[in-house]
C-alpha cells in the first residue's frame, strides 16, 4: 500500500491542492488531505510526487484502432468519399498481423497521450474472434485497458469480412465474452454498427445481448446528414426515432456521435436514459458538423468523449477532445461560458467510466488506479496556478510525465515502458508499404 501526495489532484471529481490518495494492488483505496490519510493508514509507504497534477486516466469512448494505419490516405475527403476510396478498399486487405500492428500503433499513441482505457469498435471479424483477440493482445502488450466493442454488421454493401448474420454475431459475441471473462483489463461489449450497417434484427440482437450480460451496447447514431436524410426517406423517422421504434433504447444504449439530432430526438434520448459519446474532432474533420452538447447536458443526457479512428481526426488524445469539445460548443453558441474546462475533464474521465459501466475514470475509493501525471513545471501548463484550466486549453503532450494503468506505469518521461516504439513504427511501415493516398486533385475542391 502506498500513500501518494501531489501538488494538485483531481480527486473524487474535483481539483484539490496538496492532496493525497492511497493505492494498493492496482486500486485506489481512498483520498484525502495528506495528514488525514497518514493517520488513517499509519505505517504505510509514503511518496511525495511533488510539483505534478494527478488526474484519472482518460477514457476514450470511441475508436477503431486499425484505422490509424490509413491516416493521411484520404484527408479532406467527405465521409462517403473517405469510406469508399479509403476505408473499404484498405480494410479489406489487412491481415491479422496488420490488424495487430494497427492496434499496437493506435494504443501506443493513445497511451502516450494519457488514455488509459480505449474502446475499440471493431468490425474486421472474418466471422470469428481471432482478429478481435489480436486487438486485445496488442492492448495487453502496451498495458492499456481495452473495451472490445464487437461490431455487429449485416449490410451487404460493406466488405465481406465485416458481415455476419445476427445468429453468427450473437454466437461470436458470446465466445469473445467468455474468452475475456474474469479479465480486469479487457472487456467485450456488443456494438450493432448503426441503422445503415445493421438490420433491425441485428440491432435488437445487440440490445438483447447487452441486457442479458448487463452491459452497455454501442451504436453509431446520426453522424452525418446523409444518415438522417436516408432514415427519414426509408422509415419516415429520424435515426433516433427509428431506433426508438425498434424498442432498443434504454440506459444501456451508448450512442456514438448524435450530430444530426433535433429537439424531439433529444427528448427521446433523455426519456430513455441513453448516453452519448461525443467525438468533436472527428465530426469536424469529416465535415459532419457539431453535436448539440450543451443541449444534451442541459437535458441531463450524460456525455463522454471519443477520438474516433486515427484517420478521421487525426489525433488520438482525449485531452485534445476536451479542448475541442469546449471550443466547438463555445463557437456554436457564440458564448464562451457555455462549456468550461472542469466539465470537459469530467467528460473525458468519469463520464467515460460510467458509460462503459467500469470502475475507472475517478481517483476515488474502489476505482482502478489509472492515472495521468502532468509535470507542473512544463511550459504549456504554466502559470501553474491555473493548471486546472490549462490542462484542457493549453497543455502539450510533453507535459505528460507518467501514465499508470492498474497501478503499473506504462509511460514514463514520454516513453512507453513495455514496448519499443521504433519496433512498432517498423511494423507499421511494413504493413503500409505501397499504400498511396487518394490524389489531391480528386480531394481538394477548387474555389
Ligand atoms: Zn466510429
């Protein structure tokens, strides 16, 4: 057992100066003022980490790890162009080694950026769970926690390797869930892809699995305008309205994106108790728009953050998403007071843990000891009196001194402790050799 004190600690959802917490066996046992904790836990080891800020590790609520291999190939394309010219053709050719190399690459970058739990909404299944397990293996090698949101997909227009029947997808989910049972760092959760990628039967099957295993289920909702238009045309309902008509919305529903939602949709979302993963950078990157986050928060709809895939962002940092969430909400409302730094820190930490149903995202008793340690001597968080805000608004990655998952240090002084970063880069070069970006004249619009 160790009592750790530091200049600034985000303990139990608020910033505290000269504060402390107790860690044992990868868990937090309690927090408090250093003298009070020393009294409560006499004779225990004491460490003073000094001039640092300690936050809960950030929780990345949405991503697709292999997509980072496609980074730069289709930048500045809209969603459809990106999907048809980059995502589909390249994701078809990726073998298991490539999938693992992509996951190592993505998780390595996230870990260095302070992500301690990553959701991988994964769909390159080839009808089994071996590829899913290659992603889990990559997460173990880096030392990051992973939620394998196992995509359930049956729209025949996509690459064949994504596709399963609802019965197949259900069986494979059960196998994956069993393979990870008892694991404290890797978790399986169902993820019917979207209303355009999954049939009503598939979506219902995902919701049913979530209820049976007492888990959330992930689903892309209203990311782009085309999805809303298509849903209105086919069903006479918005994407949220259509999902509601299937009877699948509940507190287990983790809706990804929700950019193109109207007031009626938001009321349904509130009434059903759904949660949202907001991906501000990715939505901006693909030109999809800005999700109405302030409206969601005002209605009491919980919102956490995600980076989305590494080729639609292109940074894999939840701190970046905190900044983007705040800035875009301010810009959208033309009001700087609309979303503050403290609220976005919660969105990137505690809200993510709640959304995933895991004891992560808080420095509080009975939570995992997943931590980000920020050097208060770094230029980008000074003057350090205002570090609470600067961690969101001005911090650069160099300020992240250490990243801890389950009490174990996975990043120290900006370096991954368990893997050789150069080796990952070499693997990535090998997998992507010969890949060419979409020609720029096909991308950039003439003005
Ligand atoms: Zn996605």
